[in-house]
């Protein structure tokens, strides 16, 4: 999640406000990390140090645990969207 003013300008609901603040990064950091990865020839870049480490750790998590976490977070996101109308 990248902190920008896009949601407000677009009049959108949800988005980065629903994500943990610890994982959010600013747009400059995102752009710098993406360009650095591009220069290194990386096909996939995870901007932000914490995001990068978390994505590395995900490789060691059993698939059934990932499915459970994703299903739970999806259900929470749907419930929030319904509350907001």
C-alpha cells in the first residue's frame, strides 16, 4: 500500500486506509525502489523494506495457512465495504 492522494481525488472508498500503517510506504520510496529494481533487471519488486522481508518469508509459509489468512482478510474487507455502503 502506497500513501497517495489518489483515493481522495477519485472519490474512492477503501484502499490503503484499510491496510496496516506499518506496511504503508510513501510514493517517493515506492518509485525509488521500483526504479532501482528496474535498473537491476528485476522482474518483480516489492517496495519498502518490511514489505520485501514479508514477501520473502511468505515462501516458507504452508499454502493452507496462506489460504486461511487470505480468506479471513477478504471477509473482513467485504464486511467493511458493506458497512461503508
